[in-house]
C-alpha cells in the first residue's frame, strides 16, 4: 500500500480506503479459516470407518 500526501486532506476518502482494506484483509483471513475447516472435514471423512452391514449414506 502506498500513502499519498495529496489525499491527506480528504478524510472521507481515507476512511473509505481504510474500510475497503479492512474488508479485504478480513475476507482473506476468513477464507483461510474456511479452507482449514474444509480440510479438517475431508480428513475426518477419510478416517471414517464403515463396518460391514452398516447402511451407507450418500450426500
């Protein structure tokens, strides 16, 4: 990110940029958390053992 002194006197613009940056960073963090949760679900499903004669359910 680059700071430009020319926009220092435009507080509304700075606030909008700050809000957009915060949203982008939060989105990236949440996306990472979601991917980690999906990986955990895939690992758990791979470890699930089905016993002979038990009904199988497909989603």
